[in-house]
């Protein structure tokens, strides 16, 4: 039998029972769409995290107070700190040739006001180098000036959102804002930059680190951000940081250094396995669709008993009958998978509508894998009905009307 | 001899009971013969026809078809013989409802993998010969009983078999379309095909040159002329 005739024969028999065929296609389509959509959600989450880390800046190392004992675990954001990380610790890091820029970071929350408007926002204490390390850009004015980091100058840089809330469309440059009970002159406004790692840089006020130290009455840093002199210099920079801090902290390793690459790699791994797990769960629905195909094909075989008997009478060997039914199952799977891919595309567009910030991307392997799985499950579950058809006794099959 | 049966035995299990549908049947049919098999229901005539058509295997005995022992052929080889040498005509036509008349006739050619242009030519010829040319595109449910049976006959003969096996071909038809169908079957016989027809209609059976009567799995009468 020619392939074209096989296809035609299967199409005719599928079209002959539209409701049954439609239901099976629906099941297959939902299964395939689930696999594709869920994997693209996983992939989207992975990209989201990767993008977030990339937006932190390049060749970045983060020094946290406290020692993380477990390797590869999450950074000890709330770790016990035996010794504070101080501004002079941060400045001493500059002695290494592998380190280009160092930005100490002090974090606190304080009310920021102008006129009768007051907002409670995050106040960052840092130095001019934060601008480079975080890759910030200015909308207006300039950033915290370079100079003696120990001088508590009363000036500040506002995030874009904070500026709009306090000043509206007026220029804030040269004006004063109150942070807690002190007055600071506004020297610049950051341009719009999205969130990065939960830090909404548009809703902050940045003041010199010495001013922050005075404001919050505290000398310990939240963290130090370090930019290595190049990508290759990252391990060297890490070693240098650990060595310098150890010398300054009485020979104790009490800081944790996170490199962006390591962090990225970890998250990448986590999200990849997450995506695979989700895809695995989704493929269960494909197996369910396969079982449905099996059931319906079994019914089809018993409904088409007379037809199978006739095929045998006109000289079709059992193997050929088996092939015909298997081709039917395969075509069902393929058409269903095609419909599923369309469904997934539609679903993706809806998701993009609902979550515009979330990068929903269908990974290149997902459609291929889903279609492959659909085909395999259709064929596996098609074998039993096809064999049953092939083994039908023609006499019994033909004796029925 | 085109058909030679030797001591064919076929037993069915019905409940606890063993039913001997065929008992030591021996029968020879010459090429080009027109043979009717008659008998009451349960006499084994349909079983005999199924065995002749290789749809059923005897429990014992040997069946030579065109001097070839069919008893130890496998499924594929038997299908091959059915495809090329045997044409079936059934009481209930067994047309595939979703296919048009032409497609039903074409089915054996399609299954045999014959080239589409050649197929079309042969189908058109066959339909034309049976006066169904204007019914080619109709589905079985749009045809009368007589027309359906003629489509089935066109299908049975499309591969130019040497043997036509008919199982109550008029059993489901009114008198006039039954007559029509019998005319067609007899014209096949005149063209040289061997025709074996099972019927319990005595009038129909009498028309055959050779008449075999069966009873309880035995051939009780075999008359010619």
C-alpha cells in the first residue's frame, strides 16, 4: 500500500467519526500545550533571574559579613556577624590590582520629605563608585562626587520614582530634602531603571556612606560591592578580598564573597532542573492523552470490526491492518500535537499580556520534545488496539452486520 | 481441479458442547464450475465457504487451491491468495460506510499498492460494466440494496480473481434486485470464473449447474445438470 494511500485512508477514517477524533485531538492538544507552556514558564523564570543578576553590573563580587559554612547554599543574608564589615575594610580592598572599584553599601529605611510630602524609602549609603559598579545612569544632575569617603556631606541622589513623588515634574536639583531629621541637598536623579534583585532603584535615596553612618548611627556595612578589573581577574579578586579581610580581622575568615558567575550558574542549574521537573509533570498529561487514545482506538476497533473483517477478506494481512491502525494513532498524535503547539502559542501570548515583565519564552527544545512525546505515547498506546484489530477472527468479524 | 478438499474437519466449541460443523468433507470443484451449496442453517455450509475462502482454517484435512496446499500457509501467504485469487460477496455487502462507491471498489487495488491512475481506470471500467457509473460518488447509505450489492460485486471482481465465493448474496434484497444480482453473478460465471454460492433459497440454488446439499456437517447430495 502506498504511503499516500495509507494517509488518505487514515484521514478518511478519522474524519468518519468527527466527535471521537475531536475529543482525542483535544486531549493530545492540551497535553502538548501543557508541556510547552509549563516549560516556557520555567525557562522564563530562569531568564528572569539571569537578567536580574546581569543587571547588577559586570565582573561583580559581593562581600557579605559573616561566613557561610555550607558551600553552594544561599548567601547568608541574615547570618551571624562576628565582626562588622567597616568602611575602612572596604577601602583597604583597593590595594589589590585585581580590583578596580569598591562600593561600600549601607542600607537603612528612613522617611524622606520635601515640603509637606514624606515617603518612607530605602536609604543607601555609598560612594561615587556605586555608580560604576551598579552601572547606574542619571536622568538629571550628577551622582555622589568622588572625594574623601569619610566626609559626611549633606547631599543626596534620588531615585526616579521618589523624585516624581516628592517634586512632581519640578527640577529637584539644588533643592533640599529631609531624611529623618537632617537636610540634604539634591544633586542628581537616577534614570528609570527597573528592579534589580528586589532592589527598586527608582524608589531610593542615595547619600554618601559617611552621612549614612551618621544618620543610622552605625559603622557596619550591609555589603561591599567590588568590581574586578576583568572577567579573568574575578578569582584573583576573590582571593585578594579574602586575604585582605582576614589580615584585618585577626586571621579569621568571617566574610562571604559571592561572585556573580557562581551565583548565576547556581540559579541557572536550579531553574533548569525546575523546568525539567515541570516538563516531566506536564508529560503525564501526555501519557493520559495516550491512554485516552488507546481507549478510543479500542472502541474504534470494536466499532469497525466488520470493516477489519472485510479488509482481511480482500486480502489484507494482519500486519498491514496493524500498520493502518498504528498510522491512525500516529496521525492523531501529530495533528493533536500541532493543535497543541498553536494552543501553546496562544497561551504564551495571553501570559505575556498578563505578565508583561516576565520573559515567557518557549525553549527551542520544548516543541520538539512535546511533539516527540505525543507521537511516542500515541504509538505506544496505539499498539494494543492495532494488535487487537490485526488478530480479529475474520469469520466472527464478518458475521456481524 | 481448482478446489480440492480432502477429509476436512472443523469443530467449534459452543459452551460445553463440541459442535462438528464439518465432518470429513471431501469435495472437488473444476475451474469454471457454477456450484450452489444449500442446506438448513447450522448445516455447515457457511463454515465450508469460509474455509474455501481461507478465512477459517480446518482442524484436520487438506485444502488444495489451484493445486497448492493451503493448509500450512501463514497469514501473509493466505492473505495474498485471498487478494489475488478469491472474491467475496456477502449477504450484508460489507461496504465501508464512509467511502464512496468508487472508493469501496478501489479498496483492494489500494491495499495492493497499485498505481492511482491504473486504479481509476479499472474502477471506472468495473462500475461501468455493472451500470453504476452514475453512482460512483455516492456513499453506500445513498444507494439501494441492489446497487450496494453490485458495488460489492465490483469490489470482489476488481482484482480479477479466479473464484467468486458468495454467501447468501440475495439474502438481504427484494426479489427484483435479487434477480439483478444473480444475473450479474451468473455473467461472471459465463466469463469463466468459478462461482460457489451458499444459499438456502431452493429456487436460487436450482439455477446452478451443480448443486450440493449439506446437513449436519455432511454433504448429503451432490447433483449435476
